[in-house]
C-alpha cells in the first residue's frame, strides 16, 4: 500500500507516525505540492494524506487512515487511549496562536529542502495559497519573525505537562497523534525557545514513531 504525503504536513505526520509505530509495511510517496491530478484521481480532492490500499481503493482523512493502520499493524504496538484534558488544553493553547504559527511555518516550509517543494512551480503554488490564508506576503511574515516567535514561546511555556512514552512502556497515545505533529513542525524555526520538557516530549515521540524533527536544519 502507498501513503501519499508531504513531509511538512502535520496531518500526514499523524498517518506516518502511526504507520511506523504499528510497523505497517507501506511505501511513502512524497507528492509535489502542486500535483493536483494525482490527488484528484485518487480521492477527488486536492488533499493529503491519502492511503492507497493494495486493492486499488484510496482513502483520505488522517484520523481514518490512522485507524486503518491501527487495525492492520502489529497488535503488540498498542496506542493508548486519548488523554482528553491534556490534549484539549494543549490544542486550545496552540490554536490561540495559530496565526503566528502559520506566519512562522509557511515561509519556512518551502526552504527546507523538502521533497514536495523540489520545483519552483511547487513553491510558487504553495506560496500563493498560503499568502492568501495569512493575508500577507511571506516576506512580511518573515520580517515579523521575532514577534511571532515571542507569541509562540509564551504559549509553549504554558503547555500542560505532556505524558512521555518513557513513562508508558514506550507507547504512544491517540493524543500524541494530535499534539505531536503541530509541535514537531515548530522545530523548523531556528532558535525558537522550546521548553526542555516539550523538547523531551518531541524527541521521545519522534524516536518511538520513527519520524523526524527539523532541529538540525531549522531556519
Ligand atoms: N482533514 C484532513 C486535512 C488534511 C489537509 O488539510 N491537508 C493539507 C496539507 S497540510 C492539504 O492537503 N491541503 C491542500 C493543499 O496543500 O493544496 C485530514 O485530517 O487529513
């Protein structure tokens, strides 16, 4: 089976982390960001992640894909129940600085050497779409980096304590599937002050899900 995705896409990371953690054999396909036909052919919409099953059928929606991987994968790799209080508190805080997160991440996404942005056309496609969402140019967003970093850092400092895989026999929970991808993308931002407890969380979840942080090439 094939998992179509973008490296920078937090919804794709949900699917990717569950597939890896559950040891589901699959091929990872990194689509060009401006490749609309492949998505439309598979699911009738321009959206990833997409899981194409061996029978040729395809499915969308990251949490549905995760649930399918959970069924198909190693039963010994248990995903623990969600931790609603922790998850809701964390996601509400991050949602409160959504604009700053977007202004930090969107202009960086295209400059990290990721496979979905190999061509100039794919970078232009993304930039056009995302500048409309943040209602400013990437240049403007980057010029305000210090402001956006301060907003996000204040929020990161307020996050509730996040349960660690090390405290649960190296198991992840369904709340990690929601929380981790958003926090993971913040490692794209050079010198963003990520509290040590949050960094420990990121490193542990990255390790048990065989996913990658951006710390060594943050910009
Ligand atoms: N509800 C969907 C959302 C997926 C989604 O929004 N994916 C973004 C990428 S991060 C997308 O494909 N956007 C269209 C585009 O990039 O053109 C899910 O959970 O899978």
